C-alpha cells in the first residue's frame, strides 16, 4: 500500500472518522475494564465479548465502509459512511459514559448494576 494514499486517507473525513472510532473503542475498553476491576466483576470472557461484539461487530464493519467510501470517492457514499461511523461512535460514547457513571458509584451499587455483555 502506498504511504501517500494512507496519509491522504487518514487526513480525509473518512480517515478522521475511523481514527475517532478507534480512539473511542480504546477509551471505552479501558474505562470498562477499569470499572469492572474496581467492582471485582472483571472476567476475560467479557473482554472477549467486547472484542467480538463491539470491535468486530461494529467498529470493523464501519471501518470497511469508510475505506470503501473513500476509495469510491462519491460524496453521497462518504456522507453515509461517516453517518454510520457516527452512529457507532454514539454507542461507544454511551458505553464510556456508563463506565464513568459506574466509577462514581459505591462499589456495591456499581457491582449490582453491572451487566457485562454475554455474547
């Protein structure tokens, strides 16, 4: 892959959306793990479920759509792809805020409302 193409992609709206999704995924994962460790509810199966459901189920497909939209170069396709990334991003923000809310609760209250993914 040409590095100029990669740089141009990363500087485009599609690339910026993909970078935002990756950063959002990392923040969400770190906050979720930190909250679970604090509550004593951490389990590696929940990390696996997060990777399968969020990373492979939402972020990766949105990333593929963003790359395809950039390669196709059509404004309508790019707008739709950034919209898809925005929808996934809203879910990531909600999850991160839930983890932050958990961190402000007492340990007992937080552990009782903690409902990790089971997929």
